[in-house]
């Protein structure tokens, strides 16, 4: 569903998609926070929600998505620190947070992700 003109927030109804493996909403006009309910989707392996107007902080709950291999929340308006809980993402291959307004230090867990 990427590269459309979807507006509003990422819909809560996605939390009912218990077998969803790929969520691609890149390059829309979505706004609001990155929803923590994504952590409730046990089969989710890929999240592409970059190039939207997402604001707020990165939810620490995303670190609970044990099957997550790719996370792209680039080109948004996120602020704050990268949560240390994301260090639990042991299967992650793509971790893209560029072009946000994140602050603080790069967490040491990055050097252990392989």
C-alpha cells in the first residue's frame, strides 16, 4: 500500500491481522505516532512505514517483534532516543531510521546486531 495518498493515522484495525508478515505503507501522507500495537503482530517480519508524517518517539514495544527482519521508519518526524529495547531484534537485517530528528547516542546494541 506504499506510494499512494493515504492520510490519517496507521489504522488500529491492522492489529487484527495476526498473520500479517509485511506492512508496507511507505510514501503516503500518514500522520500521528508509530503505533505500539504493531508489536502485537507475531508474524510481522517487515515494516516499511517511512516517508510519512509520523511524529513522536519510537515505541519500545517494537523490540518485542521477535521475527522482525526489516524496519524502515526513515524520512519522518520522529524525535527522542532510539529505545534500548530495539536491541532485542536479533533477526534484524535492515534498520533504517535516517532523516528523522532523533537525539542522543547511537545505542551500543547496534554493534551486536548481525
